[in-house]
C-alpha cells in the first residue's frame, strides 16, 4: 500500500505600505526656510529647523490644506480636531533629537484607494486598498556617508540639514496587499493622486516619495498574521515589486526549513537584488510620544473643509471609469492616458474639439508620446494645441489628409514649424487614375496573377501607388479605383 505524498503548504503574503510624501510647499512646515531641492548643503536652514533654544514652531497653513486635500482624495475621514506630538528620535539628522509628528489624533484616517491592473485579455482588475491613516510631520536631514555608499564601511558621515523640516504626509495602508505587483501599483496610484492634486511632485529619485514595506507570510486560510519584516531603501516602483517578491520567497524558505522569522528592518540592495538585515525593529514605545507643547491643536471648520473639497480635481480612478464608460476606450488606453494629469487634459480637450476619442487616444499615446520622449519634453511644451489635433483627426477621417502625410509632418507640426494648412493635400481621383493605369501597365505579371485569383496582390499595387505619389494618395480612394480597374 502506497502512502500519499504530503500536501505542500500554500502561503500568501500580507503586505502594507508606509509612504512618506513630501509636500510641494514653498517653505518648510514650521518656519520660512525654502524647500528647494538640491540647494548647497546647509543653506536652507534657520534657528527653528535647527532646533536652537528659545525658538517656537508655527504651522504652515498650506501644509494643513495639502494634507486635508490628500486625505479627502483618499476617501478618508478628516478629523475635526487633531494635534501634533513629539516623537523622540536620537539620530544626527534631526538636531532637536525629536521629530514633530502626529500620533494618536492624525488629521485623516479610515480611507481607501482603488488600484487597477489589466489582465492578459485587457480586462481591468480593480481592488480597494484600505488607508489606515494620513498624518503630517517634518522630514529629517540627509546623512552622507563617506568612504562607502552606506553606514557600514564608511569612514565618517556628513549631515545636510536642508531637508530638515520639509513637510511630509505619512500614509499608512491597511495590510490588504497580497503581491509585489499590487504593491507597486498601489504606490503608483498614490503618486498619481498626489500629482493630480498638485500637493507633491512624487519624485522618487529626489526622495519626494519614499515607501517602506511591511510584509509577512502565512499559510493560506490562516487568520493570524505571520511575523512582519520592514523593508526600506527602495527608490523605484520596480524595486518595491522586486524586494517584495524576494522577501516572500526568503520567508517561505525559512519557515519550510524550520527557522524563526525575526521582526526586523531590512534594506533592499539593488546591486545584489536581495534584502539584508539592518536592525531589530523599534516599537512605538521606544519613541516615547507625548503631545507637542509648542503647537496648538488643529481644528478644521466645516466651511473650510467644504471649500477645500470643492477644489479637488477629477482623480485618476474617476477618469479611468469615465473614459471606459463614456468614451468607449479600453482599460489599457484609459490607464495610459490618465497616468499624467496634463496628458489627460490634452486628450480631453482634443475630444471636446470634435475628435473621435479612439483616434485622439491613438495619436496622443503613439506618435505624440514618442516625440515627447525623444525630445525630453512634457505635453505642456507643445506648440501644437488640442484644437489643432482635433482638426487634424477630422481631416484624416474626411480624407482631406492622409495618415502617411501627417505622420511624416508631425514633428514639424508639434514644434510649430509648420501649420496644418501647409500640409500637402491628397491627389484627387482625376489625377490618381492615370497614375494607377501606369502602374498596372508596368506590372503585367502581377496583373495576371491577380486576375487568376491571387487577390492579395491588391496590397502590392496599393503600395506602388503610395510610393509613386509619396503618400499623397488617399488609401480608401486608391483601393476603390484599383479594385475597379484590376477586376475590369
């Protein structure tokens, strides 16, 4: 009697993200120092952000506005009453030895955002990820390690305090994420929302958006979470996905080998494509929070809240749904067009100008996007306005211009070197017929094969006409005239 092989345990990941997002205010959260990135080290500092004795912080009103708008966009409940707290923080990048943050009464909580992935058939897969809380805090300075790219192995460290006091919102997700792909899409959607609002540029390379991942694994069906590990040092969406995928495999292999998962902070090493242990994880008790005595509590009136709510733009998920339901676009097209607010607005203005939505989408996502990428431009830099693109699409549809002519002339149109009325118009039927007669006469072998049933040769004759006319022949008219003469 043979015994059945033991069933292999299936595991699932439980993932949550903590995202720090720098707000695009001109000045810092509690003082008038500039927030400009890449200034000479230690030039955007003052006694307040340097923690000198006898100075007092004053909350930047724009920070509160941006934080509330971000909370509203994430479907959060905005607290009518919240406060700041001191978080004890004994590192050299914050000279006060504490960080002003929010602990038990954050400005926003209990929200969600929708992520959207597209399956292999182009169908949208939508999922809501819960938002536990959003709170305001000040950023820390930047440590520069000399002699190594990290603390280990360095000979000494320098501190640039320019970033100290730059306003942040920290956004903590619920543990609703189950894969690296979902996590990367969550982070991207969060950045899209912040950019649509205009409250952050979300530039990961400059540290404007920084994500820490909390991840554990458990057998499928188990309710209790496993021991979580935090991963830091990810500066791209690709790194977030790869770090999570690596860590899932590492934790499963450790559990299968009978090893204990330790609660710790790990770093993602881009070069070796792996996570490495950094330190054991502190608990909230280690920070010894207490209410910030130098700042008054925050109360947002109903009138102010309504005003800020009325100023919110249509957000990416709303646009995606509308593009699919009202404009008939595919889920893929809607995702591409709504990734950047200025691109979406350019596309919408083109459709409002009378262009067919699918044709407008093809031009914006295809030739125009390629031109912008090649020339390192944004769509706002174009001299070619949406109304002109709408006119162009209409002229192609009515046959007054050919797609080939437009494609060849597009760079000059986009740069403003030529206007639409200067484009060569298609050849009319009276001028086209003798050209077709000439091409048929010059290719008797192909004509005979066509009339003997090899009708695919119609494409050969069309190609010859296009070549002879340098693309000025209208394809639809050319096909009609050729079919008549070849079948005659």
